[in-house]
C-alpha cells in the first residue's frame, strides 16, 4: 500500500542471521537500506549477520509475509520419510547370497574357538582378537542380546549355557531362530568343512522363509575327483603309483578327471538346488589367473604332483597355478557355452549361473597381495557373458571391486564378511567407498556366516546400523532421495541377489510400518552424533526436556539430568520414559475424564530430529512420540497422527511446507495480591498495527531483540516481527518447514518466547480474546504443497486439495477453535477469517486466504489449539480431496462474505457457516464420518470426551475467572 503523508511508517524488523529476501543481482547493500520496495522473486539472496535494523518500506501486498514459502525446497526431508527409510533398513528381508553351514550341536563347543566370530586369525594369533574393536563391539552387542555382563567371559558362559543347558531343550533352536531373524534364504557354500561336522541344507531351510540353495565350490569338486579317480575310496596305492610312473596312465587319468569335472559342472548347472559356483583360487595360487585356459599338457604334471601328495597326506589341496587356473577357466567356459535340454529334448539356453570369487580378507593361508581383485581383470575380459561376484568387499581393496563392478557388465560387488570382522567406522567406510563409484544395482550383501549362529546375528545387526548411518546421512545431505534410498536397500539386501541367482522369489509385502521394528536394533550412534553436533563448543547442559503437547494444547515435559541421559545414550540403552496412559485423558488441571484412568503405561520416545537448545538456559529439549509397550505407535498420540498424515501424503506423491505466525500479547504483571486481575495491558503511546512506537519502550525493544537473537542461536531464524493492533500485541513469523518440524519448532519457539518474557518481567499470553474490546490473537498457518513426483499438475492438485479442506472445514474447526474463548475472537469483518466456509485471493476475511499458487493461509486457528491435531486434520482433508478429485464448488470470494447478500453468497458457493461454539464444532466433527475415518474412531472419541469435559469445567467459572485461568496457562 502507498504511505500517506502524516501516517506512521510501516516497519519491518529484520533479524540477524536470516536470509531476508531475494534481491536483484545489481542491488547493493546501501540500495537495500533506502529501498522503498522489496522484490521477493529476484534471484539473489541477501544475508545480514549484523544487529536488527528497521526499514520503512512499501509492502507488495501480492506477496506473503512467509517469504519463499511457495517455492519448492528440493532437499527437504521429513522425519516420517526418514523413518520409512529406517524401517526399510531394519525390516527388509535378506537373501544371504554367501554363507557357510553352521556346526551341528555336537561340534558347537570345544573344537572351534568362539573367537572366530569376529576374527580370521587362527592358532596363537586368535588370542589377540580380544583387543580388537570388532571383538569389543561384538561383546557389547551379544551381552545385550544375552542379558549378561558386558565382558567376554560372561558372553562365553552364556553362549555355552545356550548350547548345553539340559533343562532347556528348546533354547538352542530359539537362539538360532533369533540369530537368523530377517534372513529370507541362504545360499550355502558347503565346501568349507567336513560334512559330518555341519548341518545340512534342509536343516538350515527350517530356520528361514524360503528353501536354501547351494553354492558349489569348484576347487573342492576338482580335488575330490582327483582323490576318487587316483586312489579311490579305499586309498589304492598301486593305482596312484601307476599314474605317477606311467605317462599313458597319467594321460588316461587326466582325460577321466577332465571329463568327470566337466560332467560335475554341467550337472550342477542343471541342478536347481545349485544356483552358483565359488572359487577360492585366491587362497590357492592367487587371483592372477592366466588369461587363457591351460592345456592338458600343462595340467598333467600338476596332476601328477597332486597324486604324489595324496599318497603322503589325504587332505592335500590344489596348489599348482596351472591346475587351479584350469579349474577356474573350465568352469567359466562351461557356464558360458552350456546348453540344456527340456523334456522334449529341445536345446534351450539356460540362465547363466554366477561364479563367486573370494577376494581380500581371509585367514593366514592367504597371500594378501594376490587376493587383490584387480588381478582378475584379464580373466573377466575373457568371459564377458559369465556373471562373476567379487566377495568380501575385497577388503582392504574395496575401491577395486567398486571399480570393476562399475566398468564390467558381468561383475558384481559383495560387501560381506566385513560385518562383523572390522570396526564400525570401517564398515561404514566400506559402504561409502562402494557407493561413491559403483551403481547399487551391481552390489549385493551377505553375512559370510559360518560355524556359529552369532556370526549371522552380528553381521545383520551391524549391517543394518551401518546402512542406517550412511544412507540417512546421504538423504539428509541431499545426495540421494529417500525413496531412492529405500529402493537401494531393497536391491542390495534382496532383489539384486534374487535376480542374479535366478531364485524366482517374490519380494515380501512390506509389513505395516511399526515403531516396534524401528526399535528392534537401537542405533544410538546417530542420535549421539546429533547431540554432539548440537553441543559443539557450548556449555554442557544440566537437563534434557522430553516434551509433548496434550489434548488441551498444554505443553508438558519430563526432565532428565543430562549426565544420566548421556550415560544411557553412550551405553546404547533405551531412552524412552514410562508415562501413565492418563496423559491423554486429562485436562489442564490434571482432572481425568470419566472414561480414563491412571492404569497402564505408554513409552515416550524422544525424537532427536527435534533436538534444540533451550527453552531455558541449562536445558536442551526435544519432542517425543508415544508408543505402546510393544513399540507400536499410540493411536491417541497427536504427534504420531501428524507423522502418519505426512506419510499418507508422501504415498500420494505430496509433500508440504508449513509456516506459522505467532501472535502474542505482552502484559504487565500486577504484584498486588489485593487486586483480582493479575495482568494489565501495557502502557504505550498509540500502539497500533505495524507502527514503530512500540520501540519507545526500551524493555519491549530489548525483549524482542533477545527473542530473535536467542532463537537464532537455536537455528530458528525469525523472518519478521511487527506490532499487531491490540496494545502490547505482536506477531513473530517463523520460516517454513516440513509439517512435523514446523509444529515442533512452533511449540519450542513459544516456550522460548514465554520464558524470555517472564524473565523480562512481562506475561506473554496466546489467549484468543483477552480483552473484549481489543483485537483477538490468532495463530495463522501458511502452507504450500510440494510435488514429490515428476508428473505433478500443480494447479489441479492445489484445487482438489483445498476443496477437500473446505469440505471438512466445519469438522476441522473442532481442532482449530478448540476452546470457548476461541469463539469470542471468531467474528466477521475483523480480519479474523470470518465465520463462513469460504476462500478468497488475498482476502483476510475468509477462513482460507489464497496467496499464490499452492501457498494458502489458514486463518481460523488460535494459540489454544493443539497444532499437531490442526495440521493433521487439514493435511488429511486435503490429501483426501486430491485422492477423490474433490470439486472446488466455492468460487474466489473477493469481498467480506459477511457483507454479501444471500444471493451473492449463493453464486459463490458459500452456503455454510463455521460452528459458533465448542459444542457445535464437536458435533460437526462427529457427524463428518469421512473425517472420523481419516483421524481414527478412537482418537476422535477421546478428543470429543476431553473437550466436552473441559468445556463443562470452564463453563462453571465466571467469565473473569475463566479469562485469568486461561491466561495463566496459555
């Protein structure tokens, strides 16, 4: 608007540390200070880090006070979306494509040291494993699972009891089930051990969801055939000596062996139980395999030497490079060229089964330099159509397998065995090194579990933790979208292996997202990182607040001494707090509604994404989410409802930004006990909307400055402050955030402001109508719709969304105008949003004000409303409108609806009035069956019961007593 001569200048207060607005490229700072108009759409941002300052300006009334709210924020990520990713990481079933059989019950104790759980060392070297980071971490995790003291001796004692307790015959099977939990199927390399010492394929299948399959170790096949053909089962010495001495016998032996090996590989290719092959040539002669298949003449001398060894020691291994190279080449050739036959004897092309190669990390038999996967390049190039899997992350050559899986279409990278054999940081580094180059469609994960079930358990626990830390970090940094990260997890753990090994498994339908699954493997490290980042270079706090907002919009909290909190967090212990179920059955003075009782308990789980300094010195705080004892979300929890609402929107491809305006009234405190009215209006000179005279009071000036600076230290950057119409009334505007973060920030900011006002000697209130003849106090909410899909018709979606909101607006009012005092403010023609179900472009007399595009303002909200409920009801109504393509039967109202004739309102589709009382609003909510279905019957029933009880309680008070009673609490 234009400034008239003699009028007070409009004043905008610009806070330090805030991106104030967009400026043209050529606008200098000095030009800004003298500018009469601020242009929001210009491309350059101005950042002011100095003290607050004032600028008389010409307001562009076509723009919102919520600067930038209508623009898309590409890197916004909601807590619900992050939780969905975490849920996926913690619950996605695993196709364990490389593991080994477990020892049978008779061999579980004594023969094989338990220290092998986290170490490849053997002999005397294994004793040093107890001082490795991997071992210490395993002890902590196993002691938690076993509920024993966190030391190796206690863990061993407990594990031995699990294996040997004669009084608990089922405990061993239960423990194995626990260790294999989450594994859908296992592809077992059963060539590692004496078959008499391990359990068979069917036994393993009994503990997973789908039948286990075999991975055939080709060196074991080759050596077994040599043993059988050279000396037979009964060790025929004469036959073996003939092979050694007679060239003709050697040649015949070679031909028999080569033919038998070919048949064994072909049979395995035809065998549906065999889904791949495994080579340990890295252990034998190294991965520097010859570029071409060795000839028979080259292999026969090696066969001769091998037979000689068999006469001395029956457990001899293939240790000649020509023989080992032949085995590897021959297997690849047969896989490449083999054609099977169907039942009609027609030649068909079989899917090629992959070869797994041990690379990197192994026991002391390995020559590490020759275990580098880069040695395989020439071999890989020779068989471009044969799938090959490089195992064990190639550790410490991880970047090499990432490179090779990237540049060769037939090569895949496995990142197993490092879980649990290296440290937590090392595991995360492996995952990051793989992902920094390699497409995730070429990456698989395995446990490399062997001998002991604990190897599976630890591998799975530690993998899920590493995935969570790394992928959540990538999502928060904007390096990958949360949906893509979910696909990545499902591919790495299940789908890539399912496709590569031609398993034909159906990916299980996702379970209902349950907090129990999110709590299954606590991940304190991410929370600890968030906390340490917050406290960096600050004084250690005394208390941690864990907050919630109840059904009467009263902010409540529990205090935990900081040192106790840190002790629990650093020990990986649970941080949730038991709270009586009466928490959602009481009003402001703790009186319970008749249908509620003090029996039962919920668990309040702190959400570290809401972690902030304050709201008072020496405190840090965060909001919590209520869950049942078994971990499931509490249906009555307001914050959980908003999380669910955002999730539903996300499933429909809709994201949102919300921005709140905090209108508040500052009052003088009356210390005279003889006076009934404890609070009086400030004494000011001509206080009015947006005038500058409020700065004449230095205490007000100092308080507002303190509010902005304190909030900035909490990373809450106020966008504007200005005077409102009532004496001592102001408005503070918050930036836009995703919905849950927006409400968390709103509640935290209110607490900070109220505490600072009290410290300065004032009373701050959100009472909607503290003085009958002064303007009321609201809590307007701005919102924008953000597309999460490429195909997004913004205009169409916006129309359907707000049509849905208008359709259910009478029911929504039960949450937005939740107290009898709310209806004292709800009047026509006072810029309060009016009393009609209507919308209008830049019309402050309609309940919904359209600003631009999908950026609209909801005006019929005040500070007595629980903002989680209000935001949820609006989002759910709008989402349903998009889903059902709700028609916008209301036209754009350009005037005050109350001043229109009945005919004019009818032409605009304005036919309904908003409820005029709490009773009417609650009835509208109950009668809106669609709204009740979206919110949940149980929640609506409880909300109505509490509000009716509260309304009856407050109705018994006199008007003045009730006014003071509410001002004391809000």
